[in-house]
DNA sequence: AAAATGACTATTTTTGTTTTTTGGTCATTT
DNA sequence: AAATGACCAAAAAACAAAAATAGTCATTTT
C-alpha cells in the first residue's frame, strides 16, 4: 500500500491548528504541509470544521487516556478522582492545541472554536459523570449531573481562575479542598 | 441653593450606561440628558472612566445593602450566607446596568467594562470574606480567601453557568448544595 | 469671582470601496 | 479509482474618506 494520506492530513492539521489556531489555518496550508493536493483533503473530510472535529475528538480521547493512566486501584476513591481531574487540567494547560484554542476563544471569539471548547467541556463532564456512576448507587441522577458539573467548575476555578489574582495553589491543597467537597456530596 | 448638577449628571449617566452600555454612551449624550453643558461634567469628574467608576461604586453599595437586608439574625448562619449570596446574584441578573455590562463584556469585550466587572467581582468576594471573618476564628486567613472565592464561583456556576445547558435550579436546591459545602469548609 | 458652557480640536471610530485571501468544487491527470 | 490544482464565489483584509467622540478652554452667565 502507498502512503496514508489521511494520516498526513490529520497530522498537518493538528500541527497547524496548534501553531496558528483555527482561523489562521488555511486549507491550502494544511495541504502543503501534508504534501497533498487540496482536493484530497475533501475526499476525507466534508469541510474545515469536520477536520477540526476529528482532531478535537482525538484530543478528548488522549485526555481521557491521561486521566485513566493516573488512576490507581489501590488508592482511595476521592484521591483517584482528584488525580484524574488534576491530570486533565494539567493536560489542558500543557497541550499546545488546547492553549491555542483557549487563547483564540478569548482574543477573537471565533465561533467554531467557542463551540468546540464547549463540546470538549461537555465531554469531560460526561466522563466525570461516568466515573462517578459506578460508585454510589444511592445518589440521584440529577445530583450526579450537578455533582459532575460542579466538580469540573470547582477545578477550573481552583486551577485556572485562582491563578489570575493569586499565587497558584499546590496540587495537595486542591486535593484537600476537593476531598471535603466530594466526600460530602457522595455520602448522603 | 440652585440645582444639584452633579446629581443630575450621575443620574443621566446611570440611565445611559444601563440603556446603551459604556461604549455607546457619549459624554454629549449624558450632558444633554442631564440638561447640563458638557464642560460641567468635567468639573466633577476627571473623565468618562471616573464617571463610570462612581456609578459602579454606587452599584456595589446597593448590592451589599440588598444582601444585608435579607440577612435575619434568628436564622442559622449557613442559611443567611445563602440568602445573601443568592440575593446578590439575583440582583446581578435583575439590575439593568449589570445586565448591560455583562452583555457588553461578552459581545464587544470593551476593556473598561471588563476591568469594572472584575473589580465588582473582587468587591463581592471581599464582602463575603468580611462576613465570614467574624464567625469562625480557627479558619486560616488563606483558607478564608479561598473559601470566599469558591463560594462566589460556586454560586455563579449554579446560578448562571448551569442555566446555559440545563433547566434553572431552584433557590432551595442551591441552598442545599451550598450548605454541604459551606458547613464542611467552616467547621474543621 | 466662581461656575457653567458649547464651539473647537486631535484622535478614534465608522463607513464605503477596492483588493486579497480563502473554503470549497470539479474537470483533468495520474 | 484516487489525486490534483486551476478556478470561482464569497469572505476577509486593506485602505481612504467621512463622521463621531473625549476632552479642552476662551467666553458667557450667575
């Protein structure tokens, strides 16, 4: 078999989105970077947005994998929840594409980017919910949804928002705060 | 004594900022609305931003007054914290000026508005902190800061953010969630 | 004399127009 | 059958001209 053009395209796009953002990435550029004719891109993806969707989907998978990798069966449940969440937010602030997208959303408000970030957020919350599901059967479905949502918001607040006006909190401190919150939420 | 021109100006500005936002309010317009020469405005306020600051300051005072008004000495502490916070966020979503500023910040990203909203947020957090201070002496200063900050973020998440994708939560539900959080934070 | 004013100005913002860029197509080539 | 890049309509950027605006200050009013 010849070269995997689809893969070349996805890799080129990932690189370009990470480096220049969504708006500033042109299809011509992706084609050139992938050493592929522009038309070829459209044999694999309906349009720019679908190409973007594919890459974001990979990103979410990676993020979940990172979270899973950090969970250790021996540790207490709340500790694992913290480790997974913290790892995901770490990932969020390390991953070049994530950084670029968050910046583009803030500075230019590109619609496709806003929607994508919202989608990623929903995916993360759904993942948290899924993880919590198996553990405590007495909790109501609504409460599970709220709890997942709040956990995420709590973490964003502690990891990202707090930094804007204060010195960053240590992972341990965050774990401590979150343990109190989570324990109480899941045990009544 | 003659007419209080300063008051006329402040009232006109408040009305115009509420109706059209910061950017779209012109000094000529404020002067006309206040039936005052434009130069007169500058005898009371250094520039447009200071006029804005005065009005925002009044807003914060009103907001605190609303919070105070809803606190009842007989009720349990956590109940009062909830009532005060909930009232402030209600105020936030009822008060015309607040609504307009939040909208302007989102849609146009006017710098002066962003800064002002940040300032208001800080004031609210400081107020919460002040209220918590008297109650529990064993709590650390840092934790007090974090707790106030989190309380605010928690409320914004429950009252504003949640609504974007779900049906709004009742005041009672929010009170319940928050009680768990607050009780635990303040009692160890 | 003190307070108030609005014509004036330098700067910013908006508007209208032209040029360039870009996403997507499709007839041709590999 | 798969890949391509010249091509096109539509969007965005660049530019210029016109309009609007924050702030000043010489003149007028009290």
